C-alpha cells in the first residue's frame, strides 16, 4: 500500500466549457451515465491503494477558489473515509510541478514513516475497472520502494493530438513481477496529427496518463537536480503545527501552513512533465490493462451518454442524433448531429449556450481564447 496518495484537483476547466468552467471544472461534473463526479471516483481509487486506518493518507491539492465545492464533494463520504483525507488549498495556481513538490515536502516532514511511498492521481479521468487499476498501482509500489519513477502509460487506439506521449522500449523490468512494464526512452508533448499518426504506427508509444508513483526522497532529490527553482521555496517548510489545521464536518484542512503562501509566490510555474519526468533516468511505464478515458471534448462525452441521454424536458421535431445538456427546456427543429450545452446563471457566472456540430468540439478552445482576448468577465 502507498503511504500517501496525492489527488491533483486543480484546473481551469475549458475543454468541456461551458458546463466545466473556472468555478466548476470538469472533475466536479458527473461521470456520464452515473450520479458520481470524476473527483469522487478518483477518491475511491485512492482509497483502494492506501491503508484504511491511516489518517491523512490521501492528500487533495486544489486552489482556494474550489474549497467550497471540494468540501461539498467530501461530505458525500462516510466519517471513516473523511479521516483518511487531508485537503491542502493552494494559495495560487503554479502548475503541477509546484503542487507535487509541495506535496512531497509535506509527506516527508509530516509522515511518521521514513521515505513514504507516494502515488499521484489525476481527478478528471474515467478508469475501469478499479480492481485492475489497484492491482497495477500496487505493483508499482513495490518498484519504487527501491528507487525510481513509474508512470501509467495507456496503449493508444487512435492518432490523438490532445495527449502527451511516452516513448518506450520493449524491455520488461523484472522487478515488476508479472506486470507489463517498459523502460521509458523519452516523453513527448502533444503532437500534430502527422506526428501522432507516426507514433501510432511505430507501436512503441503510449499516451501519458499523468499518474506517477515515486518515493518522497527520490522525487525531492530529482527536484534538487533538475528543478531546484521549483523546490527550494518549499524546502524550509516545517511540519505544520496543530493550529495550522482546521476541521470542518470531519474534513481536515491544512488551512494555515506557515510559509506556504510565500513559497508559492516564489516558486516556478512549470509542469511536472517538463520539470522532472522528461529529465529523470531509469523511468518505467506500465502499459495499463484498465480502460482509461480522458473525455477531452463534448464529442467524447456525448458518445458515452448516447444510450441514456434523456430528452424528456426538451422538445424536438424533425431532428435526430442531438446531444442536449441543459437545466432549462430546449426546443430543436430540423437539426441533426448537434451538441447543445446550456449553462444557466449561477456561481457568479453569466448564462451561456454552446451549439456545436458533432465532430467539431475540439475547436471549443478557440472560442475560449476569443473570450479571453475580448476580456469578457463571467463567461469562463
């Protein structure tokens, strides 16, 4: 079992805009065909790889502006489950390298165990079945007790331009017992279509899931070697005093860690992949046996809900194959293959509607950029 599981729950939430936004990013939307959010499902995965009796073993990292929604999500869990969770609000967003560096420092100074084993999970993916994920994650745990960095790789099924890639060799690591694990040659950022097709044809590239395993000492040494500007502002943080924590409805929150705000103000804004993963040596990847879906567009979301998309409150005539997500009635006449997402007013945001032809929703990012360029408040 891992000593600590870190759940990254930040983000601005633009790929599933407008339902996903700066106030309610994607991880707090319901997984298609379920009544549970992406975030809650990530927590259940974290429960499966940590000791059930250990308090504060699951560390949630997200911005202060998402604190209320995180508290609401955590209140869906039992008192015993809440005891296993610690929420650390970030004073400001500084990307994934800073969040992981801070978490590693916290686990190192606050853990009763020397050199705790850590697993970093994303909070906005669909992973099924949990049992397979758990088995593979625990095999990683055995590897990192010695040394090294392990990453979950996903076998690509298409030439996807929206994901990073991991180039691997065909040599299996014997320390991973019977799991399929591969030596990582290099990490590659999101490619163009032609490059993605080359990766798919080559057969030795995996999608980068963004989930990593390592020991605290190892990753802190890697930060010192490759990205000291990220880590050094956090290095002098001491084990939090008792009064640094607050408890709300059974949820432990590290609200007042002395020096944390100053550390965030002085650290560097860079991703963990750029700062550390791409520079590590001896990295291994497993070709994951579980099903992994990023749901990076409304087309993907709509495809998963096609069998259960209920239209009772909407009115359609001479129309087919439309996806509608709206809390107000929608009428569609003479239109096919549309995706319609309507966000009514709430959470301080303006009401807005998205109407897109199926197959085009990857272009939503250009709409988001237009809104940013025009500096229109209340839409994102």
